[in-house]
C-alpha cells in the first residue's frame, strides 16, 4: 500500500509538471491576444525602439493578462549571444560591494543586460558552484571578485570555459590574461600610513584582513613603504589579521590595546574594520582621534557619518563597477582583444578620526 501511495504521488507530480509545460504561454498567443504579428511581439520583448508606444503597451498588456514569461535562455541560444551576465562578489552586506553593484547595474542596464548576482562569503566551494550555475544559465560573461587563495587550477578552469571574465578589486594568481579593474592598493596603503606619520605617529598598527588576499598584501606593502621612507622600523607584531567585519575590527583593536608597547595609530584594512576598531576604543572609554588615530580604506558613504567621521582612502567602488561593466560589454561584443588592466588612483580623505586636535571639538 505504501509503495502504491508513493507511485500515486509521483504520478500526480508528473501530471502537474506536464500540465504546466502544456499551459506555458507562447509568444504566438501573446501576439494574437494583442492583435499584432509575432515578429512585432518579439521586438517588444527585446526592447526594440522601432515599435510605437501604443503597440508596445498593447503587447505588454497582453503579456501581463496571459502571464507570459520570457524564456531568456532559449532566446540566447537562438541569437548565439547572451544578454545575461554574472556578477560574483564576496557579500552584499559589505557597503563597498553594495556601491560597486550600483555601478555595474548602471552601466549594464544601458546595454540591455540582465545581471545574475551571486555571493561567495569568501568560500572557494561557493565560488565554484556559482560559476557552474552561471554557465548552466549560459551567461555571456562574468564580473567577479575572486575569493582569497584561489588556486592555479581555478584559473585554468576559467580559461577553459572561454567566456569573458573581468576581475574586480582582487587579482588571481597567473591571471594576467583576464581583464582587471581595481584601485592602486599599494599607493592607498602608502597614503594612509604617510598621513599618520605626518600627524606625528611612529607606532602604527595594520588591522584586519588576511595574508592570503592580494588586497591585504598590496595594502601592507604600501604601509611598509611609508614606514621605510620615514626611517621607521617595521614591527611585525603590529600586523593584526582579522575578519573584515565590525566584529573583526573590534577584536583586532582589543589585541592592539593589550600590546606591551601599544601603537598610537592604526591603519585599517577597510572602513568596516575601522568602524569596529573605533567601537572597541569607545568600549574602553577611549576617543578615536584623541587617544588613538584611526584611518580606514574605501570611503564608503557611512565613513562621513560615523562619529567621529572617519579618515579614509577613497577607493571609488561605484566607478570600479561602471568600468568593469563597460569592459565586459566591450569584450562580449568583440570590441577589444588584448586584456585591459584599469587601475584607479586612490585619494586620501581627511576627517576627525585621525587628527590629534580632535579633543578640541569636545
């Protein structure tokens, strides 16, 4: 009986699936309902400007009334060109990537692309799964911020898939054949540290991030360059690796405060880490800028609103997104052949969190 019951359920599920397939609304039905030709309905679906407003509205109304859903994958197969692209980032909760996403959409919307968004949370397994899924959906190209520590095998797989890939923010090992858009992290690290040195600091910690990230290594390199140019000895005990979150920044600051010879200033991997670091200072009854100077990186919108306002390095995430989307479009349409590497120059934005006279504001 139990087995027959299962067979009955399976049979019903199959019937429902078949019914759904049979009842799928076709473009021919939409055209007939709207009183236009199939070719006209197709032009409306594809967003052609050759159709009058009145006709477009009739077709769109028919689509809504009949419940028509555009089969984008099938359309891509017919045209041999995909209008769908993939975007793979670390996490949408990081304001840097939220602002970058705005730039990507701004540029791709103009060209009629649909964006499939995926987040890795810096997991290589999630990254692999997302790439495979996007290939199944026949995306025409991918914009991605690779997870730290990507293997050479990963790079080889991307080559074999033969779809345009534009890297953003982070680099891949042996990934010179891919397009890349990012900020000059070495220069940004140097600018941040040089600013703190000019404020009179000699012991400066570098908080947040991990050494397996190309971004961390570049920002650390700029930090070291500034210290060396000022004749300040590099103290590796002041490199505090931590998650690039508020909690990570708070925990890193707690470690700094327990140092036998604590620093008087900190350069943080990003603004989110800096926010956590400043919260850690406040919990210990200290004032950022007055007791310990703090500098972040990215210049996300919240950095100007935090208390005290955060000195940071502008990394222009929205511009990175726009440039990456433009390059991907050019690559997909065959307008460029050689790999493009676009490195934006960072800018120091000075606010109260790093100024020694901040206490005068109280």
